[in-house]
C-alpha cells in the first residue's frame, strides 16, 4: 500500500472514532420524546393550565403550542409574593428545614427556623428562598419524567413543600443540573413535566441548616472603652501566655507579660486584641455539635484557647489547629456553633512567646525620666508641661525637657537622638545567653517616682549581646544596636 493511501485510511479511521464518540455523547445526554434538552430558550410562552387538587396542591399542565407542537415554552409556575408564604419545608442531603414566616402589617416578613429559635439567622438567606418559592419561573420544558435517572428524579436533590396564607401548597422537586450549564431540572406538584429553571433559583432549595446560620461569631464592643481588654490569656499549641493591660505612664506599651515581667510586642498584642470581638466567619460547620463532631472539628481538645476580660464582658474562644489551607474551626463559649475562619484573622491561634515579646529590650518615655546613666556617664533630666492657645482659642499641651551632664546643659536636639538609640535597642530573640565577663554597655533609667531600671549588655556571639534587665536575662540584642549606642555616647566626651 502506498504512503498516501495509508494516510487516507488513518484519517478515515480517526474521523470514524470521533464520530462514534460524538454519537455516544449525544445518546448519553438527557432527552425525551418531545424536546431537545439542549435546545435554545423558546421564543413563545408555554400554554399552561393551572389547578389545585383535592389536597390544595398546585398543579400545572403544559398544553400544545399554537402551531400544534408538543408542549414547550417558558412561563411561571407560581405567582405569589414572599409575604403570601406561611411556611417552607425542605428535605435535601443536609436534612430537613422548616421555616415559618410572619408578616406584621406594614413591616417586612420575619422568618423563624423551627428548632433553632435560639440561634441568629443569616440576614437575607430566608428571603431568597421565599422569593424562589413564591415566583417560580422556568425557561423551557425538557419533556416528561418516564422514570429514568437521567434527569435526577430517581434520587431528587431536594423536595420543597411551600404552604401559603391561602392554605394552598406547592411541591417543588429538584433534580439534576441540565447539560452545558443551562439550568436545573425541576418537577412541580404531581405532574410528569420536567421544567428547566435557572440554576441560581434552584440553588435556594439546596440549603441546609448551616447555610441559614448567621456568620457573626460575636458582636463588636458597643463603645471604645468596652473594646479594651484588661487581661488576655492565650494557650497555643500547649504553651500559655497572659497579657495584662499597662496603665502606667513611664512606657508607651499597651500590654505586659509576667515571668519574667516584660512588655509585650505592640504589633502582636494589637493584632490579638483586634481579633477577639466583632469576628465574622467564613462558614458554619456544625450547629449543636455532637461529641463526635467536636472531635472531627479538632475542638474536643482545642489547639488554642483565648479568654479576654473586658469592662462589660468576658470572651472565651476555642480554635482547632489550622489546616493546610490556613483555616481553623472556631467556637465561642456559650454559643453552640462551630464556625470556620481564616487563621490570619485570629492570630492568637498561632502566637508564640517570641512573637509576644516586645520589639525592644526596654524603651521608656524620655519625658518620664529624671536620670539616664550610660556606662557611668550620668545625665539629669527634667520635663515640664507647656500650654499654648492658638488664635481660635484652642489650647494645646506639649512637653519641654531639659538635660544636664554635670553642670553643663545639653541641647535637647543633640540628646534626644542618643536617648532614642539606647531605648530602641531591639530584642533579637528572647533566648538565654552568656553573661560572663564585663558588660559592654550598661544603662540605668531613673523615673520621676524614684524607681529605676538597670540594663546590661554582655558580648555573647559575633553578632549578638545578652540583654539583662534588673538582673534577669531578657534575650539577645544585636551587635549593631549596641555599637550605635556606644558611638552616640562618644559625642558627649
């Protein structure tokens, strides 16, 4: 056989295979005796006959079109408004939902999820279900249900019974999605006709209890004073930490820790404080969870807990370990709902001692000092308030600090930078270090109330110095910070 004939034969075989595949695909697509389910939306409305049976259930029958063809077209199966609904009963893969509705005169319709009255419902979700259940429209008729499985009615995804204030009912059965994203199959009443409705409409009948629960985990504080936690206790991955609100005037810090006493990181403590009240979940996992469900959620023995005391309340939270997508399961004490939330929204879940330690070894306010001694060189400070009034009568207060080294007054412009360089010696880590030999840098802060703090920095590694405050090792400081402080001191020789 010649090469060209071989190529021709291969092409013919390939075309036959492709054609066979297309024919198989067409055979597998849902179809019926009257209508191509992949057909475009009809241009004419359906010829619909409406009735209610002896049980008050709405029925619809699709007649032939004006040109005598089998029934098709578009139309509406229900033409109510949401305030006409008395109740909705939904059975789907998530269980059973019973929603009752009442509409006070002149007010919006109010919905109640039966059996879950103590839980807050998500705003708007019941309304969208009611909208779909009151004005159910279809885009076309796909045919009649002959008992096959291709339309999904052998195992319906949802069966909805709607009761209206006129004591009639509608039964809506949701089947499979139509091919090519052209909607979802439903049946209405006890009829055999299969209708295609918008997928977004049918989705409203697939909700479970969790979908109707509010995603508000807890409320924000009612005022600024109530938003300030006095104490925050955190346990994360077996380690426990306590943050206490600092109320003194010597430091700008917001919280401090104990054992050893040290100020907390402004960055980390601020993140934690901002992730306690006013939390909003991504989803609801369980309502009234069983012991088994709590275990599945990682909350029977929480990975992290937080308890924060506020002037008006105490908030206690429990969280699972973040999963590979950075999502945690979360519960509020006293609220029997398991939520999901991104771990980044609740940073206390993965906090550590290193993260919580202050960014600085010790950084007091210059205005709180009366004495500042560095390597034996003693500066004396005094600060007074200065009040000024502008042309509009607005009064402002500032602070004026005077510095002396011995009998010589030091210009504040020359001193403040050096004082900040010493105060801003950063904490590289909170680890233990060597304190052998002589300290390369010593600092003593004396405050207006007579108290004092003493710091010492000992060479440890090529790049780190051990930082000691009042005899207790705080961790390591960087050599570069120590060098900068020593170079600043040389300017006052």
